[in-house]
């Protein structure tokens, strides 16, 4: 987040000043009009802050904390929702019926501790807030009579210490992606964790949700870059030893990584960095058959070549993103290194591509441009623009949602076919007309891919949430029945709870609840997410 | 373990039929005689099973479990200790004052569940036992009035299922290293996890202790190869989803990985495999200065070249193991791949070696011999022989012990110097004469090495345990004060508890105790290890 820019939108993605251009909107409308066979779309107006009436704050900031707490109308709107389709649909329906009562933005750990103490005294619910980019209702206040205090970490935004020898840094959790990288820049080091939400999400949010980042192979989640954590819990502060590796008992960090704000609030982390890459070797390849392309990706992953990017788009996904002709799947490949040329690795990957019937462009080697050309560049631009389209589509009744998973290769083809078919069937049943379901791989492992599905449907503006939820339910039911994870990197939040409850071993849930009761005895932190301790 | 061979020694490493040759013993004696300036050593005789009188079993196996339970004299001797110096010293002192009462070897999960139910009914203590190669008293019965049942998993020794498409296998936890690899062999796949204890340790043991394996970089611990776990706890059975990757909440597997038998008994795991390597590129390099060599290792690790082996031996360590002349540190380098030549990676690593003043042999490329030549081969042979020397040295009053840790690069040089000096000082103070402290790196990370220290001292045969403990305490106190981990891959067990208690965040301990109380309400499993729940 950049304080010199405009405010963040409470109704959509990014700053109030940033939108799709009228030309982009026109192209989107035309494409969806053609797909759904409708003449034109009627757009619900974007809500203005003034037209929304919010429930009065049920509690007021106490003296001593008043300069870090806010009951401001805009702040409460902004902190009401994350950024999923369900959030967008409720925003355009002017449904702000459950805002947080107070937004607290502590400037240091002492203020955070004081905030939690105050919340404890009120028996309040605390919602930890990073960038608010959750697409799984991870930062949404639950329905409760208890006061709700959203704790926005945005003021803990500094890189505190850079260790250039070990290539690591101690970083506050509330820092947004761009500020994190610009503070690291003078050292020549980078975290290189670039989720789609990079500009509007925070280090603490990535760690709390086990975010997936830049690397398509090897170090796929933020988990692998954590050296140590500092976490404020209602029961006190937890600080782990800073270590490159350890075998001393179950990892303390791994208990908090992915805890989604239910066990404590991450305030700092020592993170592993690396020098900025100077060598690149990149290209993209095309395949007539998606499953044949998947076999090529499997072979590349199992060859332990470790491409930084290895993203397979099915033909529809490639078409939508301007990276393909709609007839062929596209594989975007990129190798990078700060130390040595990667030409040989790319050449070996392309041998594998050829052996699986793929065709590819002449590789681009070295230089900043290497990964930005051709299909890869098109896809990347489209990827970063995509979140802005929701505030155009939702008011036109167009539902676009995504879900992502991971599965081992032996089950992949059948899994993909069944999940895609179930989603298509649900769209047809729920909306009365066919939609579109596309798939890409965001990350791949030697033992399986992480498929990411996008779907598009024309809904009924009076019941968009209900329709989208029915479709999501149908897709998730099949996905979990076939043994996929309910999330590879979007997190569980409140939206995935019912399927996470089937995935997560029952005994582990009990152990996690026991741990939570110990760290958060009053169940203050993000209730409804991950587990529900009995009162 | 190979059932066709002789019995395992209760007094030392390996099978009863395997020993150092008289020539090897002669060389060892001569070397230590020279080092400690003594004329000759008097050796205490190896204990015979018949001369040891054991406490009568305080409980007898019940009807229904009698064919899987044993109160056999030899079995109780064998299961009394692990394989540390402290264990060896007590063995030669004929101190078997606290044997387990019963050894249970269930043949399947139902029998394991029945065994735990029986133990629960007795209020017994259960010691989960893999190969018994613990060097941290992880499998030693605690002093208690409760009956002690050691559960030896050796009969759960099958590879149940191999998925050649995903390159993974479902494997029972009690399988020993050689049997595991030989069952995998027809598939062409391998786990390639080769701890020093490989021949006499089990998959379940590796997972329960976060064992360190073959790979010096990248995938250093067994942790990274686990797809899913099946664990029998006193509260029931826990089975996680089999997934190549997931971001769904804190990882259930990561709670049990490293839990050292305190939360449950691992019975099965899906493990990630890979094809056997067919390409190798290896050599060794020499450096006049250990710290300069460490800088070279840092540069190689930070170049993300990912050598399979990257083991730095200081000059004394190299000399002792026949891999060096005693004047120079030796770096053993090996790259391997099942897919493509690794010459370029080795060449780049050797550029780094040269830039740091290292000299190296002509690289050996490809073929099985590539990693077995020269210093590397010498070191490897010595490494595998080493555990057999303890039964020769302990009866001569020679204390040899090791401890291992990890630390970030920025702190490494000072850390190494202070830990080494403290250990040397302690040896002098405790034994009255100088000893020897050597160091190697077993694993390295971009942000720090895992230094492994060995030390040698001439003790007083009447108080070996007390002397060795005083030296270990001095070393560990400094190590933990300077921020190293108390163990990188040997585990915590009972021996490291007092330092682990300082390393492990207090709040995490509370959370772990809460989880344990939920999974093991009566505190049946491996009490004294990791945490002590209040009764």
C-alpha cells in the first residue's frame, strides 16, 4: 500500500483511482455478451460510501488507544470484506450489515499488546488484517453479539534489519509487497514472493495463510522462506530462534504458519532472501492436448530442473488471457538465477516438451525482457489486471470465481475431468445456461500439480451469492471427495471451512483446538476460521 | 535389519558378527595412544548377556498379546539403551538397572492399538522403538514405578504401494533402510535418505526425529519427503490427506514430524521418491584456512547450485578419516541427477572454490565411482565404519562424542570458535589433559551451515558418564547461549532436554503440552522427551 496514492477502494481491487479503461471494459462486455448470448448488460451503480448506513459502533475506543483506533465510516466499510466474488456481490447489493466496530492500527508491539488487552476486557472478537485481499472470507467479521475489533497491521511496515552475509532480513509483518521489496532493494536482495495480490497484501498475511508465490517449483509457499517468527498471542509473545534449519522437535514456526490469525498475530519474521536474478532463460510452448501437456510438466518437474515459472494454461484459459489461440494449451517456462546462465536447463526442459508433442518459440535468454515476451508476457499482464475486472463484472451479474487445489499425478487426469464436469454441470443447473470452466497449473511438484480453476457464469443479480455458493459447493464437494486439498494457497478462511473439516484429520483438529485454547483462552482471535473450540 | 543375519549387539553397533578388524583396532589404539601420550590401553571386557542380571519384569504380557510380546532377557538388554557414548559407557559398566519390562512387536495396526489399550489399562509407559539408534536417549526408559513397555515397530516393515506415476510410495514405519531401498528397487525409484545409521534405523524413526539424510543442500531433512502420515495415538488414529502440497491450515504432518514418539506412533507414510541418479559429477577440494573454506561453501550454497553432497571437513576431521593430510580442510562435492549431466554445476562450484583459494582434484564425472574416489571415498568408508569403533574405545576409557547444530552465516565464525574453545577447555578441565575437537558441515543452507562437532578425550573409566556429561554440558551451554539449535538432526530425546527447554519458545511448549494432553491424556508416550505435561 502506498500512502501517497489515493485511498483503497472499499468496493473493489486497488486504489480508488485505478480502474480498467473504458476500452478494457468494452472488450470484457463484448466477450461475455458473446459467450452468454445476451445483447447488452445493465450495470448496477458502484456504491458510494455516503449511501451506506452502517450499524453504530457497539463500542468506542478507550482513552489511551484513541489515536490508533478508528470508527471512521470509510474504514469500517473497507474492513467489512475481503476480495472474493461473494464479497463483491454483497458490496454491490449494498449489504454492509456486519461491519467491524472499531479498526485498530497499532504502531508497535506494545500498542498491539494493549489493543489485545482492551479487546480481552471487552470480550471482543479480534480480526487480524493484513492487506484484506482474502478471497475466502478470512478477514470478515463473524455474526456475533460480541464487539468486533479489526486489527490492521499496516503501520508495522518496516524492514528492521538486513543480514547481507546470510541473505536474510528481519521484517515487520504489516509491510505490503512493494514497500518490502523497495526497502530491500539497496541491499541487492529480494524475497521474490509475488502472489497475484502482491501490491495489496502483506508479509504477515502471506505467512498466516501459507501464501503461494513466485516460484512454480521447489519453494512454492512462503513457508520455506521463514527463519523465525515473532507472534503476539492473548497469552503472551512467542519468539522462535533464528535458524537456517533445525530438527529440534516439531517446528514452532510451522504451527503458526497457516494459522490464519486464530492462534496469534504475527508481528515480525526473519525471512530468507536471495540476490535478484540476473540470468534468465524463458519461452512458451503449445500443446494440442491438455493432458499431454500435463505429462510434459510432470516430466519437467520430475527431472528436478526447478524452473522458476512452469505455468500450464489450458486452451480456454490461454485464450481469455491473450496468451493463446483457444485451440492449444500453453506452457510458460522461465528459469532464473543470480549466479549462472540457465540456458542448459531450459534446453533440457524443451527436449521434454518436444518429446511430448509440444511446439515452442525460440527461447529468450538473459535480460529483463526474457520472461515478458510473447505468451508469457501477455499472460502476466492479464494476470495482474484481472482483479480489477470484478467491479465491472459483478454489477453486470457476471459471476467469476476461482478455486485451487493440489493432487498427485496418478489421480490428476480423472480428478481434473470430474471437477471440471461437476462445475460445468452446476453452472448449467444453477444459472440455466452453460458457463465456462478453465484450468491452469500455478505450481507443480514432482509428485503432483496444483491446478487452479476459474469459472464464469451469468447469474441473476437478485441472488448472486446464493447461485455462486451453490456452484462452489458442487465443485468443492467433488474436489474433496476425490482427495484434493481444499486449498493449495488461498487459505481456508470461513468459506472453505466445511470442506477443510473433511480434509483435516479429526484428531489434529482436537490437538489444534487444545493449542488454541492455550494461546487464546477466550476464543478472541478470528473465530469461525479453521476450528471452533467449544466455549 | 536383516533377519537372516546374526542378532543385533546389545553392547554396540550392528550385528553381533560385525566388528572392526584386529588391524583396525590396532590402528585406533596407536592413534589414541599417541594423542593422549599413554603407553597402552587396558580394555574392559565386553559384557556377556549371561553376566547381567535384570530386574524382574514388573508386568507380564496378557493372553491375546503374548505372541507379540516378549520378556526375553536379550530383548530387554537390547532395548535398554540407544547408541550414544553415554549408553556405551553404561553398557560397559554393566549398568542395566532400568530395562523395559516388556517388548511388544505388533504385526499390524490392530495389534498396535490393542497394545496401547493394554498399556493404558496398566498405566504403563510406552517407548516407541524404531531401530534404537538414538544418540540422545530418545528410546531409553525413564525412571518410574510405572511398568515400561517398549513398542518395537520392526514387524511393520513393508512397502505397501508404489505409485510410479507420481514417484511416491506408501511405506510402513518400521522398515529399516536397506529393506526399504531393496523393496523400492524394482521400481527404479529411491527415497535416497542415507543417515549414518541407515542400516539400523527405520523410516518411522527418521520421521519422528526429523532425521537428516543424504542431501547436503535443499532437501536436508526427511520432513520434505513426507506426503502424508498415519499415526496411532492413545486417542485414536490420525491419517492425513496424501498431497503433493497444501496450504490448508497449519500442516498436520508437521506436528507429528519431530514429535519423537510423544504424540503418537507413526505406522505408515506416503513418501516422495525419485529415480536413482545416473549422472554424477564429483570431486574434493582443499583449503589452507577453515573459515575461508566455509566462505566458499557459503558462496556455493547461495548460488543455488544444490549439490547433493557439500561436506566440509576441518583439517583434523579430514586427517582422522583418512581424507586429508591434517594441514588442510577438505570439501567433498558431489552433484547428481537422474535426468541430465551435472558437469556444468560442478564446474561453477569449482570456480567458486578457486576464487576462495581452494585447490581441487580433477573432477570425476558420471558413473557409480564418481563419488567414491579420493578423499570423498575415504571419508565415506570411514563414516560408515565409525559407529563400530565405540565398543573398542569406551572399554579403553576413550570418550568420543558428537554434537551438531545450525547457525546463520553472520554468526558462524565466532560461534564455531567459541563452541570449539569451550569444548576444548572443558575436556582439559574435566579430564586433566587436552582432547581433540573437530568440525565438519553435514548440511548447508543459503543462510547458514549445520556444523557437526566431534570430540575425543581420555576419561577415567570409573566415571566416564559423569565426565562426558560435564563436557557435553559446557559445550551445549555455549552453543545455546550463542543462538545455535541444540540439534540439527540428532533430535532432542532426554539428553538435550535442558537446552531444548531454553530454545523452544515457552508459549509453544504450552501449546504442545495442550496438544499432547489431547492425544495422550495419560502421558503414556515417551515421557521425559520434549515436554512434561503436569500430571
